[in-house]
C-alpha cells in the first residue's frame, strides 16, 4: 500500500497543470549514482537526497493505517529548506480502496489532479509488488498479473517490457505495441508507452515525436523538455531543440547547462542573437567560469564570425589558462586559420604548444606536427612525426609511439599511399598497449588492400561483429570506403551515422557526408551540411581531423561553382590553396 499510494498520487498530480510531481522513475534515475537501494526501502530515509537533486521544493511524507474497517491516510507536505510542514491532508476510504484514498489526497493538493490509470485493486497491488520485487522473475510475474487484472492499465506494461528487453527486444516491443493498440489506455500513459517503443525500435523520429507529446502532457516536467531538446538536436531539428531548451529555462531560469545547450541550438537554428543572450546570462550566473566564453567562441565560429570567435577563445583561456588544458589557444588558432592567414594562426598555435610544454605534455612534438599538417605543410609534418615516432620505438613510451604511427598511417591514406599506411599501421599495432590498441587495429583495418564495397562491409563485420559496436563499425567502414573512393556506399553509411546523432561526437561527419553528396551529384543535399564550420576538438587535433580540414574549403568552392556563386567559390578556393601543398 505504501508504494501504491506514492504511485497513484504522483501519477495524478503529474496531470495537474499547476504541479510538477516528481515520480519514482525520475527519483530512481537520480538515485542510481548515489548507490543502489531496495525498492521497498522507506523513501523518507533513502530517496530524499535524490528528490532534492531532481529539484523538489516540497516533499510529501505519508502514513496509512486501518481503523474500524476503513483505510485512513495522512500526507504531510514539508518545506525541506525550513524543515517544517506546509500543509497536512487526510483521507479515508474502504479498507481495500487505495486508489480512492490516494485520489482524495491528490485532489486536496490540486483540484486539477487527473485520474489514475486503473481502479482495479488487484492490478494496483500486483504492480506495486512488481516494483518492490526482489528479483526480475518475481517482478515479471507480478507485472503480468497486474496486466491480466486490468489490460488497460499502462504502467505494468512498461515495467514488464523493460524486463523482457534485457533478453528479447522483439518480445518487449510486441508487448508495448499490444498495449498501444488498446484505446482505453490513459493518454499520458499512452505517450509513455510510445516513448518506450520508440527507444526499443531505435527510431529517432518516433522518439522525438513521442517526447514532444509527453512534454505537452506534462509541461512542468523539465526532464521531458530536456530529453526532447536532446532528441531534436540528434536529428538536427535545431528549432525544435531551441524551443525545448527555452521551455526548460522557463521552468529553471538559472540552469546553466540548458543555457549553454540552447546557445548551440540557437546558432544552428540561425538565431545567433538568442544564443549570445543565453551565454551572457550563463556568464552572469557563473562569472568565474570560462566555459561561457568558450561557448561564445564556438557559436560565433559555427556561423562564420571568425574574428569574434577567436577573441572569445582568447578571453576564455586568459580567464583560466588551465581550462581544457589550454585548448582555447588551439581553437583560436583554428578560427584564425579558417581565414587563410597561416602566419597569424601560427602565432596562436605557438601559444597552445607553449601551454602544453609548460604542462610537461609528452605529446608536444606530435601536436606540432599535427598543426603543420592542418596548416598545409604536409611534407614537413609527416617527416617530423615519423622522426618522433622512431625516437620512441626503443624507449619506455611505446603507447605514444603507437599513437604517432597510427596518425602516420591515416595521413598516408589521405595521401593515397596505401603501402606506407600498411607499414605505419603494422608498427602501431606492434607497439600498442591497452590505451592505443583499438586505434592501431582500426588503422591496420583501413590500410588493407582496396577491394569492393561489399568486401569492405564483410571486413567491418568481422572487425566489430556485435550489435553494440554498430556505430564504430559504421564509422570505420565509412572511412574505408572514402579512402577507396567508393562514394555512393560511403554516403549511405555516413547518412545513417548523421541521422543517428553521431555528429555530436564527430565534428567532421557533416563535411564527409557533404563530400559524398558532391561526388554523387547531390549538390542540394550537400549545401546545408557545408553551411556551418566544425568546432575544433577540445582535446586538440584528432586522428581524422585532416580528412575534413581543410577539405571543407575545397568542397565549398566546388559547391559555389556549381551554384553559380563565383565570388564565394573564389574566396573558398583561395583559403584552400593557402592551407594546401602539392602531394609528395
């Protein structure tokens, strides 16, 4: 009964437009980092910290008892900041009518509380028992009994689907789809079932749509709006993402995470002023935090305001030289490099190298070579990095040597020198340790002899066979196909990655996808992908940065020529020429 009261009251109050009731699922999500707890442990002693972390400004403590054949209940609403009761409610119902007593309490708290998904006491009893079950088998059995008692009761379907999904995703999905086919399921619960089904199907569009529905049904739940913003961002629906982040900020005006994320959504949505305003608010709330300045650099870089981006990056690193190990010097250098002024960018890159040297970073020679490569001096970059790798072969720094040889293998592929790539990747594998083995193996995979797209796919399946490895399998396969100039099949894989949200972890992905579009005659599809500048990696140059930079300027020049934008094409061609050199 104790769990049932909590479930009914929180579910009914969730439907009230004037109350944000923090239910068990949100509390449990925040409880996990604090340590596992039995579901039946008293909430007053084990869930208060998680409730406060979820934003609760009122906490309800309930008691119930049987007296004279009736169920009595009392609910004390306490202000946790002042540790005193704010209001006290009581209710009475027939001995077995938990839903009736709980509903009476809910409607005293808010006259606009909704109805619960069942009035069947057996269904509620078994559902509460499933939540508090000591093992999955018992939980599955009780959830099944709850559904049998009331097939239109939604929550046990979700609980049972969660259990089934761990061993049979199709069975879990079939269960949810059966529930969704029942027209009497409560609308709010129907939306939650849709959300779980979308997650199981791994359907980004359905996930975004179901979150949009849920957010409208529970408009005071900031968690729903946050999830919608993240889902919309993954699908590159930046206007929806911005709107959702703004809904979060309406509920939580001082949420700096939401302010920061909304700024990026605004930049990609074409509303830089909204992004700047959000970050100015962030900076006012956290005046010592350099991240707001770093983000101001990013949003200006995205839309091509390179001078402003450079200035904000420099402000960030001057505010805190240790922020991201001085990476804002590298970002500032990249922003300047995008103008085509190599010598000016070199000065900023030197500041980055100096900061890393002061921190005794052993990768400094590698960083110097990587900067030479990105700024168009490929021959000296390659020679310097190869010399650095050789100097480490017989010493203690095998891992660092493996990193250098992995990068050399990838550079060799960019230079269309597959034999050199095979040689360098073999050295990387031979020297690799736990931290570098995966990267070295990927380099060796890419350096294999050229073959058909179908055989590359078979090779990738052998390299990363499990379902959990799909993203890395697709990424490696796409790079292999690009190196083999198999643009059409590479395009399909890159599009799948892009639609899955992988671009948030791979800043060059839109550029590579645009490259395949231009090579396959899909100029109009390439245009929006080349509109924005990729944000430089916060950890400095990555293995594949040289695959898309400075290529982006060549692609923009080609697109401009095809679209009849001669001035734009000429400007990008000039930048690309400044950052390139003849191949050796």
